[in-house]
């Protein structure tokens, strides 16, 4: 399906009807060029917060300054917090876009924009998608969150699962790390794993990042865990039992 630039701009501004919006999102999941067109409109329109209510916890890469009019500090971690800081966002000057959030963009594009190093041929094109206006896991990440046990995962797994726990909200949540250096927290909501936070760690040896689990996670992820967790992390038996129930109580 073809979409005009006006339609894509209306999508970014949340001005489309539900059916057209769903059609655009479905097309973006299949068409990386369409995803890039939407990303360009997001950057130009400065409307990512209104579309997806994300916030920026830490600094922005220097190369994005002109696009987002935000400050950055060289070498700091880039963090997307999808669950917190909304109140802080409301107190900022109204300029309709706080970098970054993603407009249902394929993960290679999304994380590549954030980290600048997720464009290799081994990276699965779609790790995230939009569902009900929120970012959810897809592809290899979704499979790992659903099926992979922290207590039994290969060293070369493309996704490393950290801790699993029951959240105060009544959902199961799991931390994860990708081989390329990002890490995050996702919670099971219905049939989806909804992202709560995604962080790009400061420079570190790839092997060290790849092995991230538990307290080795970026501080932003651990802060989110501490705020959400009820009780203690699941042990190996509890983790396996939760998986058998498809992460439902």
C-alpha cells in the first residue's frame, strides 16, 4: 500500500483514524523504507512524545543535536525510559518531541539511531513494533523473552536473559541484553512483552556487555527493576514454572 507524505505526517501527529493508523503501522513492519520515511517525519515534526509518550532519561548523541535540539555529553549512555519521567517531561518547555521514540520503526533503524552501531548484517531487522500505542518486543527478542531461561541459555544466544520477577503490577517482567550492547526491561502484558526501558551502556568490551545480567545491567534498567519488583527475582524452578504458564499468573 502506498502512503502519501501528508498521510505519514498525519500519522506522526496522531491525526489518522484507527484503521488508517493500523494500516500504516502494519506496512512499516514490512517495509523498512516506509519506516525510514516515517522516521524522517518524526525528526522534522518533533512530535515523538505526542505519539508515544516516551522520555529521555540521559544524554543524546552529539550527532542528533541539530535534529532534536537537545544537549548531549560525549561518551554517556543513551537511555530511553518508556515507563518513568512523565512528570518531568511535562515540566519541560513544550516543543512536542523529546528524543527518542520510534513510530513503530524497525529495531535496526530504531536502535541504530540511538546507538549508531546496530546496522550489521547479523542484526534482525525487526525486534520491536507498536501495539496499542506502546513499544513491544518482536522477533528474536520476543522469542527469548517468552522461551529462554536464564538458568539454561547458550553463551552465544543473540539475546541474554537476566533476571525474571513478578512486578507490583501483577505482570511478569524480565531483563535482557543484546549482543550489540543495549539492555532493557520488558513486562508481559496480555500476549505481548511491553518495553519499560531500553538503555545503551557506555563504551565497554562487547563480551562484557553481552554477558550482562542482574546487577551488571545499566543503572537505568536496574532502577526500573527496583521500582517495579515485588519480592525477590524468580529462582530457576519458578522461572521454568512461569514459562510453562506462558508468563501468566
